[in-house]
C-alpha cells in the first residue's frame, strides 16, 4: 500500500517513496529509500515539504489510529497525483531572460549537485535513481519553456573541474529545447531531457587522470574513453523501468551519420532521432566549454564550425532545428554592429534568427568602453544590424560572461 502522509507522521524505518511538491523544494535529490538516519528526518522537517508518499510494503506503516492524506494501490496512481500537484504549481509562461536568470541559477546549481550524487552512486555500483532525475528534468524543462536562453547559457559557465557534471545539465536543457523545436510531445520532451542528463553516465567509471587529461589522449587512452557509452548503458540496464530513449541516447550519442562514429559505426537511418539529437547537443556543449586542454569557442563560431561538419556527422534536419532553438547568434555570442559598437547577445527575439537583443558596451571608433545598453535588433525603429562575429580571445574582455549573465565565470 502506498500512502500520502504529512511529514509530521514520518518516522525512521519508513520507505520514502516520493516527496510532494516542487523538486526545487526537496531536501534530497533522490527518493525511494528507507529513512534510517535521524538527521535525514530533521532535514525533511526543516524543509518546505509538507507531505510525502511512503511505501508500506517496503517500510513501516503510519501508527495505528492515524489517517493518511491519500492512499493508492499502484505507482500509476501516485504518478497521477504527483502530476496533478505539479501542474497546479507549474510556471511556464514566457518571461525575459533577465527575469529567469535567478531561478535558472538555482536550478543549475542544484542540478549540478544532483548529477554529482548520481555519478557517485554509479561509481559505487548502485542503481541510478531515475525517479529523482525525472523531477530534475521537469524543473529544467519548465525553465526552458519560460526562457530557453537563460538556463542553457548559464550551464555553459563551467570550469574544467566540473565539466562532466555541468555538461550533463547543459545537454539536458538543450535536448529539451531541441525536442520542443522539433514539435515532439510532452512525454518525448521529458524523455529527451532525461536522456541528455544521463547520456554520459559511463564517464563515472572512467579513470579521472584520463578523463581530465590536459593534453591529447593516446590511442590507448582514447580507446578507454570510447567505452563510456557502453559502460553507461550497462549501468542504466541495472535500473528499474528505464526509458528506452534514455538507453538509446546513452549508447549511441557518439554515432555519426556517415558511419564513422562509435561504438557500433551506425549510419544515417540506423541512428534514432533521439541519438541524433544527443550527438548535436553533446558536441555543441563540448566545443563551447572550457576543457583541460582548450578554451571554449564562441557560441556563434561554434555553430559555424558545426555547420561545416554537418555533412557526415549530424543529421541535417536535426542540426537545422538545433540552430533554430539556439539562434544563429546564441546567448553569449560576441558581435559587432553597423555602428562599430561591440556587444554580447543577451536574448533571442521572435522575429528573426539574425536579430537578437544585444548588450553593447564597447566602441571600436573610440576604442573605449561605453555605458552598457541593450538593443533589440528586431524592433522596427532599430537601424542597426550585426555585421560580424567577434573572437573573444582577440578582445579579451575580462567581464564578458558577467555582461550577459550577471554572474561570474563559474558561479557554481
């Protein structure tokens, strides 16, 4: 029997099936465990969570004479209840990037901690709690619905040390945005996001010295790294009711349409839509992020380079949809306008892929910084246009990331 009870009714020995409420309010990233530590109970009581689901078949029941808020015979009933509660509190109305940044920052920070915990569980040989990961994906998906550029661009602010974890968060967000762009249904969007979050799980068992090596990998080392899709797939198979889409993307996100990818060298039609999506999102985040052996490329320049690789590497339709979801000049791109002013893209606009909102802050005519000003290039009265992408390495603006995000380089 599954029962929804007040947190005041929780006692040690109960099997905590699920928290009721937003994942952002949860005191733990995971669920599905027996409460054995009094400190865990104190943490739950101190949180804003008011009710939880318990599984009486796997742990203690409530005390005799006490009543549950709700009872259910199956997990499907619990899922329906959770969905109803979540839908009543969801906020998906579009907002401008500046308004979403604070909330997205919190989601990214907590997502990173959750992914670190998942990887640690995997290293210890424990099954991954996909249920907890699903709740995380829903928060990320809602943020992308409110404003796609905020969370996706924030997740790019990562150091070489936290790359593996933040990469998972970034690919999750981009998979969600891409799935929405492709017109997939809500269930497929959530599956795509979960696949993005777990696609690199196999890296949890890769040797750290190889994973974070600052120089070029030897053939032997590269062979080790190339085993991560298969290793991650094995780990996921050890779980319960793992989404087939998640398994597929984990195993095949390094396949290329010309058959030169790995682990099986699949060609175009042999690769699923979701694995093709994973390939694009994985590569984009990898080349725009700082790594132990190189600095990340500018977002707009990265898309240009990916377009050159598209034949043979990516599915053309999937790549085109990805560009539409990100914009030709993604958030964080450094550009020069017809006036000679240099600015950074802060948000996409609905009119055109080539007319984002740009925060200008430097004049090439005077070679001086100017008072930052946001210009919406899509507005009819605006006469400015983007004339070129600019290389951040050339200009070396120390506060470039802070200009578009309001955050330091690595706020996590």
